[in-house]
C-alpha cells in the first residue's frame, strides 16, 4: 500500500489546486464586468481587451517559466507566479484608470497564467510514465472545479462587500493558496518513479 504522503500524490494535489485557483479566478473576472462598468464607466470592449493582453503575456512568459522550472524547480517558480497572480487582484482594489487594469490584470495575472500549465503538467509528466495521462487528467479536473466554485464566491463577495473588497479577498486567498500548493511540488527524479510499475 502506498502512503498518502507519497510525493507523487502530493504533486498531483498541488497541480490540482494550482489549476483550480488560477483558472477559477480567471473566470471570476467576468463577474466583475457589471460592477466595473457601473462605477468606472469602462466599456466591455476595454474590459475584455485586458484579457487578451494577459494571454499574450502568458504565451511569452510560459517559455521563461519552463526554463526557470528546469533551473530552480517547480516549487519556486509556482510560488513566485502565485504571488504575482494574487497581487494582480489585490492591487485592483485601488485601480481607477484603464491602464491600471491593463498592468494589473494583463501583466500580473498573465504571469500566473504563464506558469500554471507548463510547470504543473511538465512536473507531473516527469514523475509519471505509465499513468501520466490519468494523473494529468486529474490535475486538469481542478480547472473545472475552479470554474464552478470561484466565480460563485466572487459574485457573493461583490454583492456583500463591493467589487474592490472582493478583489482584495480573492487576491489574498489566491496568493496564499498558490504558495501553499507550490510547497507540494518538487523537482522530478531523473526517471519517472513508476516507470517499472
């Protein structure tokens, strides 16, 4: 019997949590549109455009995230990206100008997006051989869970606290969750652990 502390299971759990928080928070951004339109008078075109910027940043920095993972390991890269991601939401609490949104959501959130897939999935791939597909699938279930849960939480927070406080709460919670998830990740061995299983 395998222990629940088996590092392979911890890595899948860390990847699951990372996927859930990153993608769930990203989808929660759409919940803020109405409040931002009402208070700041920004158009949906502007609000959606910063998402495009974040995807561009994600594509560019994904290459660096992969290289940094090879050099420093997944734990450090995911922790740094997680803090950047959380700060993107935290600093939205004070934003008043469109360029604030492009910097905070476009750049900071983009950094978090850049690391969440390439680092978690490549780490799983290096730890597993025979069950690589299944473990990757389990980690990716986190994206669906996050999409279901976090937008609902964001909606409740906006209704009860306002959108600024909701950004603050989501940002702090995301940063803490992602740093904790990163602690479950570690450098893979030279060969998949289950290659002979």
